[in-house]
């Protein structure tokens, strides 16, 4: 028995509606950013910019 049937809602005959369950989890946000998270984020941005720069050089000046 699904939730709609327990609440007394009627399901249309022949409907092929997939039921989905959504779970929302709320956590208290903190303004503190851990040092490791900050280092990881900055390193990821640096690597992306570095690779993008060399990709652009490769496209502009093929050898």
C-alpha cells in the first residue's frame, strides 16, 4: 500500500506514474571553511586554469 492509498487518495486506473521519494536533509551552515577544503578548492582552480592555458597555447600555436 503506497502513501496515497493510505491517505485516501484514489489512483486513476491505467496510469503509469512512477512514484519518487524525495528526502531533504538540512544542516546548519558554518562560515568556517576548513583549511584542507580551501586548499583543495584553490588547487583545483589552479589546475583547471593551468590546463586551459596550455590547451589554448596548443590550439593557437600547433607545432
